[in-house]
C-alpha cells in the first residue's frame, strides 16, 4: 500500500520499529512518525521528492531530534528537594502555607517590576523566549529581527534579573 510514493507497510513496520527502539516508547514513536508524515506532505507540495522513503526516514530523524531538544529543556524535580508543603502522596492535600504564598507573590511582583523597566522590545523577546518557550530563531522570525539581536535582548534581560536577585539577597 502506497501513499504519496511512501510504502506505508514499511513506514508502519520498519521505520516505526526503529523509532520505537530509539524512543523506548511506542506512543512517542507514533507521534514522531505522524509529525514526519505532516512535514513530508508539506515538503512534497513545494518540490518533487525523488526517494520518498529515504526522505521520510530523514524527516522522522529530524522530528526525533527536535523532540529530544524540546524535552531537554525540562528537568524532573528530585524527590528530596521538595518543599515541605509539597507532599507527593495521593491522599495528601495540596495546601501551601500563607507565608509561602506571600513569598511567591513578592517574588513575582519583583520580577514584574524588573521586566517593566526593560525596553519594550527586550521585554517582548524575554517573554516569547523564556515564558512562552519559543526558540531564538522563532522569536527572531516573529519579531522580524536578527538572531543576534534576540540574543542581546535576552542577555540584557537576564543580567537585569541577576542584578536584582543579588540586590534582594544582600
């Protein structure tokens, strides 16, 4: 059975099996394969693809790399470093103390004041990159600026945040 020149039997057996081995998760392998199909169809609309199976394999590999890069941005919390009010038992109630909530509110207000002091473009770049999680390339494309300007704006914002943190802790 073929679809746009791709042997679907091959894609759902050999390619999916290889992705499953690399990801060690069948559901993730399916997601990667389906994302690769979408990228394949978008690319095939622009240009003719001479070797569709080889191209799909390469696209699936790129999608997998993108997944690992996105996943590397997140770190699990170590079990021993949990706040005292965070109990991981299912029967425990989630009830942070009033002091903890007040501390969080003060920290958030301090960050907000620092960000409000930044120039508008710097604040916008910081928000898109650090809060919404866009890559620097995407931020540059969204705002119509160069990647080096995105980096400069991020560095400026991070330096201001570091300086404010040092002032608060001293």
